[in-house]
């Protein structure tokens, strides 16, 4: 059955021609000319598709993802990517970095991926500042940089936001940090550790702080252990030093 709305609309010129042909005998010269179906709409649709394809191609070319390669936003790894990290904010909030001391896990350079990782110990407390019980706290800053030059890392970045070097901990607290790269998360892990992760185009950067307790008191056995300090107050310092790191890797 043809419903009423389907009968409302543009009248078909071919249908009109059939009605005129069967209205009665007419001379061949008296017949109206054969009507032609309008085709302007199809040309308009084809033109719109071409324009849309051109615009989409321009967008792909502009963001560097035509071949799947992400935009690197100017990031690059120099000869010593960790040596120039001043850690000004963390140094002011906790302790300056120990002069001339760092441990590097080596640097990878490849057409698809450049990667660097280093561990920077902060200057420990002096003997006068240590607890009477012989305990003192030491801090280490871990920096990781991965520049993905062939494939976009955003899917893996999002999927692994609760994964750590020790595995996946469902108890890890994940906090979104707005205004830092394309995406940024601050992870609070059990055991006195925090990690700030940033995705910015093809670059994935991480800055983490780990605290640990150390015993030192003339060979005596340690007594009651003290608690690790809360690292939550140092979130702003981590974000500030991450911004400096991102700027340094673009210079």
C-alpha cells in the first residue's frame, strides 16, 4: 500500500508524459516534446562528494596522519635528553637533584621510535636533618621519553594508563590533568610513588617520583620504621617540571 506521504512531492515528468499519450489520438506533430528527467541534483551530489573528499584529504595532510604517522610537534632527542632537566620546581619543593649523578637505561634511536629513560636521585638530607631513630627518606625522579614517528600512540596510551613497570594495579588512582599536551594523567601508586604521563602528538613523556626509607645509625639495628611522606602536595611541582621538559625537548 502506498501511504499518503509518499504521494506528496515532486511530480514525475515521465508519468505526465504517459497520461498525455493515452488521452486520445493525436497527430505526431501535435504531441508534446519528450520530457527529460532533471539531473541537476545528481551533479550537485557528485560535486559535494568531491569537495568533501578534497577537504578530508587536506585535513589528513595537515595533521600528518595521511600515512598513519603522528605529528611530532617538534620533539626530538638530543645527545643528552636527561642532563638538561633542571627539576627546578621539584628541587624547591623536595630537594635539588644530586649534582652529576644519574643512571641511564640507554637511548634507542630508530626510524620508527626514539626512546630514552633515566633515573635522577635528589640530594639526600644531611645528618642533622635525619630522624633520631636513624631513618631518612631518599627520592628518585624517573624520566621516560618515547617519540613514536611512524604510528600514533594514543590508543596504547589510553589503554595502559593504569599499567606500571610492576604490572597493572586496579587500585592505582588516576587523575586527569587538563591543559597539558593532548592528554595527561597523574597516577598515584601504592608505596610512595607518583607518575605524570603526557601524550602530545607522537610523543609520550613520563615524570615520576619515588620515595624510599633508608636506615643509617652506626650499625645499630633499625627500630620502629617511620612512614613514607605523602607526595600529593608535589603535584604542581611535577606539572611545572614536565612543562620545562617538554619545552627543552623542542628546543
